[in-house]
């Protein structure tokens, strides 16, 4: 049950750095997060924490879409953070590492 934050940019496995050849063309402006928590309270706390981090990164309002789903072992939280530009998406993702 590990956290999952998806990034479409090419990353170097050794250091989680973006490859120098990555083109920032504003086509990848969404960061997605998914994790199973023991209960809804823990999931809501993570949603609040990540929302605060997104708000601290955004220059224009970030669209945040979240869902809670009851699963075996707890509550699955899925969140999509859509920023106005790819640079903000990458700053947000790197800030979570």
C-alpha cells in the first residue's frame, strides 16, 4: 500500500530527476495521486494536506478532483491536480518527494 504519484515526464530512476531531454509543452499539467488508507479520516487528512501544497504552488487556481472509494483494507483516495502549466505540475510533484 504505497503512495502513487504519477508523472509522465521521463525520470531518471537513480535520482528521480527529470531527464534533460524532457520537453515542457504544457500537455502534461495533471498530477495524480492514489493511496489506500485505513479509514476515511486519514484519507481526508491527506486530501487536506495535498490541497494545501497545491494551493501553495498554483499561480492560477488548480482544479482538484478527488474521490473516496471503500475497498478491502480501507478507503482508497484518488486525486487529480490539474495546474495551469506543466512547470507548476512538476514543482508540485517534486515538492512531494
